């Protein structure tokens, strides 16, 4: 973070509009819009899937048809018209890329614009990247190197073909198809995503990273991520998201499942910057995501998220602390501006003994946005000595926005200890004045103070992500002072 | 350098300054003393550009520029520095990052290139030694968890880094023990050049043992009621502010 | 089997069957409107957010029949103006200026009384038996005590209306108690109007029998410069739910809500509070503490709203719970909904057990394990009880705690 200078920030600030709003002019193959059994069969056959997976999808579809869209979140939006969405869109060139040179130049261009030039990343950072555009994974780098360690990191579709046993064993074990409306929808129509398996005792030597991008118009993105960390292994996983500027609302309904077996550790970081809609609140991505991880004995799952994008966010990365001595962490920064709405938080379900969870949530509301923290801490009867600490702070930038805190605390064990604190306040006038007296402009002072306010969370991110997140915060809050 | 003429100011409808005049030239140190509620801190706040105060009459020129037309940060960039009576804590923002941002904003305003990381760090080392500030503090969040003395030293350290034309020290001695007072005063004295000036606002005389003023002004009921050489401070200490009140009334 | 249930068993209808319609001269249109509402309603279920942790099966499974005459009078207050209700009917009252009971008043005088479309509020009004109508226009020389006695197996719908005119003060104690063997359902609604500059302090003490069901609602409207304090002390009862709704409509008002709940055996105690800051420059403080023994369950839901443009609000809310046994549980939901920016709001919630270090420390000084724990627990709730200004009431509460849990103060 230290090598990110103020000048770079200034340069970024000049480009205050959503800079990922371009559309890649690439030929796309789509299935007809709408959703019925035939579409699901079509998707499944396009992907050459085994019959158990088709059955899984159809089953989920049956479940979904019986479900109603949830309305309990503190958000208002026009519900997506599920029959008008295209459930499968893929860059047309579907053959496998043998090497980086084979990748479509337009596609490479897109990645470069996103700041994730694979060449650069490969050379400089040693981050292995999987790139998912619209529904299909288009490039996975570093595959060979990871293979030597027995690590599997590939697109979900490839995993289905090449490692069906692993997929079949773990898929849907953390987020069952019946879990909720969007998870059921995803289970029926998911098109691709990432899969990762870290074998016993292996410490993944590099950050694994997936970039998600919605490109085609009128499409939804329904990807699935499945990360399995076998006993005693470690992996740090990064996820980035962008989408073009479009007047319509695009739906993103992903499912992420993390499985940390005994003594394994998974660190999952997200910088979510889906298109948030314009200043009048037109367009933008609906981000309705189900993320959950399960920890076996001594395992640890840590979720870190920086949420600056999307018109509507509905997202609760959660941990089921099943094994004794397992640990769950949730670090979140959620920024909303203009007409954005976010209802986000976490669930920490303590089942095992001596389980620990930490929740640090920083919400920043600007413009006319609404920003809610919603979290559940649940201590079950047998969770002896369970511990939770939650800190939820909200910062208000204008008198037209809202900041809300909805924690649910349920305790059924007398040896557990739960502490929850929340504060809501305005950005400190004294702090602003102090910075300005030292010659710092108001805009920059806000960016400084907000970054400081979020530091506990930003510190959890891997270096290169932290820099990106810091820039994003500044850009998201441009012109936000009331 | 700074000329204040017939300054009248209100806060929430209450008049605090009632026709204040003051002129400070380069190379000078002015002390402003006065009883509680006389308007000392109001003056400091107005010079720095706090918006709660309403200027109802008068003018302030700073090297020929109308100061009242400038925003807080523009005043800072023009070289006006306020050492706060109560320095503000900014959690999560490191002192270093804070100062570097400030310094570069000022340099940009003056059309200069940003300072290199190497030069900046050298400067931090040099200047922090000036106020005997532990370099570890430079990496901590701005003023967060600092002791009273550390906060005040940090103010002088920032002053050294930003190299202002005019420094206003608002009750910098309050809450300092004698050693800290000496260190702070020492720092201020070392920063003194023929091209800059300071206004030292204080309630007590003891700071003036260390920072020797060229002029002492007594602020009472919103006006400068008496101006004299440094000895005036001693008389005040001895006779108290009641003496001033009486001399005004009579 | 279940289908049959859903078609035929409206649990609210079953409750209403045992009740007779109110004879109080409420507005006729209001009665019709609320009657229609009840006709189309049923008891709330845990699917409703505000009843998420509160199951009404204990209520719907009980059949209410009648009551026994004459309960033992409680002596709490020597000095107070006493108003005693027994099994929903007025038993005695000590007159003072501004005191009436609902049954004595005409429909014009009652025109201000309203109920919302909430099942228990509407039920209370439609079947109200009586209640006080107090208008304080001059500060009284003595505190007021409203004693609710019940004895038997009956539903009591009492409805109170209390108004403090500008710049008056009042200290009111509301006590709910019942005979040991009784199995009542008390559904009590009180409206408080605190006008400009008035100070109202209310202490509510719930010591009903271990088989009684109690639902109560306090609806408070505060005007500018007013000060309202409510201390809720729940020491007994099988199932207790207190709903407090404070609408702060005038600037510079102060609101204090304090609560203590100590529950054992199968007790269920639920405190639902809402403070709605509609205007600027107000202060609210909330402090609720609970101790749960045996198989008891505690619920706390505190909501603070700060409406748009209600700037300069300071709102603090704190909830702390101690779970004393393996089978006890706590559900807490402290919420903030803020739509103005220049505010300072915070909430904190803790759930845990006694500090074993402190227990050990006390034992090392010679206290028995039990005495050490009692001392610590009593100190834990004592911090809230201290807020009861009326020392007679405080002594009464201490006495009850001593009787029930052996705590010494």
C-alpha cells in the first residue's frame, strides 16, 4: 500500500466516472432468453455435462419455481424479469486456449483495460488468474506450475470434465440448492466459474485470482466458485468484478462455496466493483450472491470484501464453524453513493467448541444511498467457550443517505461470550478541518480519513488488491460531501 | 506579513471580536495574552478559516492577499500554519502519509514537483529530531493514542515539515510539563528565520520564558487593549488580568 | 391434520370467544374499524420480523375461564395515590385532580384514544374493561401507584391514558402481580403524552405468577423539552413481552429507557423498544440488562430510528446479558436506522457469563461460591436498578429479588 502515491491517486481521481464501463466488441454466443427446462438442458449439453449434473440443475430448477424472491432486505428495486434474461452468453471462440498467444486480442485488450494484463501479472506478481467473461472462463494462467504441487485451479466447466469426483463430492454441500431463491436459481443455470483444490498439507505459493466480467447486454451472470482446502493446506483467493455501463439492470447471482477441512485455512478476498448505475440511479448490477464456507476442526476461513459497486447488493459471506477450535473472520468495507443500496454482512454459526469469530464492518454512505449491515451470530448449545467480537461502524457523508445496523445475536450456551458494538456518525468535521489546515483539499482529506477509517479491513487484503481497493474508495466517494 | 484591521466576528449571533487590530512583520514573534473568553482562540480559528465564525466587519491581508477570500487549505498553502490547542486524532491515517499528502499538495500549489520518497524520509528524520519526536510516532496514526506532550510536539514537527511563513501557536503550552515545554519552545526557536513570523497565543507567561516575543499584546473583550515589549508579560503575570481591566475602566 | 388446523383454527378468534365487548364509550367508528381488522387477523407468528423470537403457543394453548374474588393487596408505597385494579375491574382509587377511569367518561372525552392495526392493541381496545384517564395539569404532591392484581384464570384488557400538561412532573409506578396459583393473560396498553417541558418517570414492576402471560405496550409521545423515563423491572411471570414505542416529536427532548429482567425456570421475557427520533436535538439512552437461569429465555430488540433532517441526535443503546445455565438462552437484536448525518448513535450488546476471575477473587476473600456469584449478579443488574429514583420502590424491588433469588442489597 505504501508504494501507492498521492499522485497516482490524483490521476485516478481525474477519471471519476466508472472506468470499467466499456463494452468489449467480441462475438458472443447466446442461448435464447428465458428460463425453462429446455434452456437448462441446452446449457448442460453445450457444456457436455454428465447426467448427474443435469439432474442437479433440474432439481434446483424445480425447487426454485416453488420459491419466492426474498423481501426482508433493506433494499428497494424492481424485481428482475427472469424470463427476459439470457442465461448463457459466451465469447464465441470456445476452443481451448493452448497458450496465452491464442487468446483473442479483443479479450486481451479487455483484460488490459481492467488492469489485469496476464503477462504483467504473471511476470511481476506471480498471481495465477482465472478470467470469467460473461458466463465462460476464458483463461487460466499458471496452471502447469500449480499442477506440480497437485493444486487444481481451473474453470468450473473444466473441473466438471476433468475432476468430476471432487466436484460431485463437494458441490452443494455448503450452499444446498434449497438454500435460498438466488442460490437455487444459480444451481439451475450456472454456466461457469472457478474451481480450486489444494491437496493435503500444501501451502499454495501464490495468490489465486479470478476476475469476473459481465460483457454482453441482457445477460445474467451466474457463476459458481468452489474452493476445497484439504487437511492442513492454505490458500489465498482473490476475486474481482466489473461490468460495462448499461441502462438496464443486470443480474449477478453467484454461489461461492468454501470448504476448509481439518486445520486448513482459506483467505477469500473480494473487490467488487460491478457497475453501480449512473448518478440518477439508472442501470447497474443487481448483485445477489450467496457465499458461505464451512470449517472443520482447527480450520479457518477469512472473508475480506471491499464493496463499492452494484446498484443493489445482497450478500452475506458466512462461516459455519462446525469443527472444534475453528475460526471465522469477516472484514468488510461497503461504500454506497448516489442511489446505490447495499444490504450486506455475515453469518457466523458456531457449532463446535472453542470456535471463534470476528466481524469488522465499515459502512460508508454517501449521496442518496442506503447502506445496511445485517449480521447473525449464532451460538449453538454445544459450542462451549465460543467467542465472537463484532464491530460495525457506519459513516454518513450527506444528510440524504441512510446507514442501518441489523445485528441478530442468538446464544444458547452459557460459556459463550459475545460482544457487539456499533456506532454511526458523520465524518469528523474536526478531522476535515485539521487536514485542510495542513493544506490538504477537502476531497483528498475525505479520502484520507475514509481510508484510515477502513484500515483494519484494508490491511487484510493482499498488497496489490489493497492498492486497488484504496483507489476505488477514493473514486467511489468523489463529490460525495454533503 | 499579516495585517488585521478592525476585525469584528460573531459566533451563533454572539460578538466575540470587537474591532481587533494587529500587524505582524517578517522576522517577528508576537505574543497574544489575555484572560479566558477574551477571544484568543477565536482569533486563531478565524485566521485558519473555521467556518462557524461570521466576520461582520474588518479585513485581514496576508502578504497583500485578502485572507478572508481564501479557503482553509488555500491559507495553509499560502503559508499559514495553526498549531492546534487540541490536535485532532485521525484513526488509521499514518502521520507519514498525512504529512506527505499535505506537503505535496502545498508543493503542487506552488508549481513544484512532488517530493521524492527518499528526500521526504530524510526530511522526516531531520525534522523529528528537532522536537525530539520518536520516529516511531511518525508511523502511527495521526495523534491517535499520543500523550498530550506528544501531540504538541507533533504539531511543531508538522510545522517544521511544512515550513510556513506565519505560524500561530494556540495555547501550545497548555497541558505540557516543563521538559516538554522546553522541547517545544526549542523547536519553535530553531525554526525562526528573518523570513517567517509567529503569533504565540497563551494564557500564561511561562512559555514566553522560552519563546521570547518581540511584542506582547493583551487581548481583552475582543480587542487588543495594550501592546508592549516582552516585559509586559511579566507585569501581567505579577499583577494579573484584573490590573488590565482596572486600567481600561479608569 | 395440519390442513384442518389452518382452515379452522384461527387462534385469535378462539381468544376472542372468551371475551365480551367493551362497554367503554370509545368512538363507534373506531370500534367497527378495529373489529373488522381483528375479524381478518390471527395471532402473530415467528415469521413476522418483530415476533421472530417470540412464540405465542403458550397463549394459544391456554383456555381462559374466570377469576376468584379478592386478592391480597400489596403494600408497596406508603405515600402514593393508589389506584387498584383487580381482575380487570377497578377495586379502589384515591382521588386526585385529573384522575378518572375510562368507564366514567363520555365518548367526547375519550375521543383521543386510538389503537393501531396491531392485534394486541386492537384486541385491548375492543375488549377493554377499564383503565385510568389521568391528566396532570399541576404537579401532584405525591407519586401515583397503579396496582394491577389478578387472581384466577382470566384475560384482563386494561387500557390507560396518561397526559402530563406542560411543565408538570409526575412519578408513576405500575405494578402487575397475581396470586400464586393463577393463570391469567394480562394485555395492558398505556398511552403517555408528555407535553412541553414536562417530566415523567414511570417504573413498571412485573411480579406475576410463574404461570401468567403478560403482554404490554407503552406508547409514548414526547413534545419539546420533555423528559421521559421508563424503568421496566421483570422478575416473574411465565411469558412476558413489553413493547415500548416512543415517538419523539419535539426538539430538545430526553428519553431514558431502562430495563432489568431476571428469569428462571421456563420463563420467557421479551423487551421490544422503539425510539423514533423525528426531530433534531434530542438525546436518548437505553440500558437493558438480563440474567437468565435454568431454562429461561431472554429477548431484547431495540430499535432506534433517526429520521431525515433530525440532526444533532445522540442515541445510545446498551444491552447486556448473563447466561447462568446450560439451558438458558438469549436472542438480541439491537438495531439502528439512521437517515440524518449529523448524529452520534451507538449500540452495544454483550452476552456472556460471570467473570470467573472476579468470582475467584471474592472467594479468596472468604465468600462462598454461591455468595460470590450472587453478589456479582446482583451488582450487574444493580447498575440499572439504581436508576429508579423512588427509594420506596427500589427497596420493594430489592426485597423481591432477595425473596426470589436470595440477593442482598
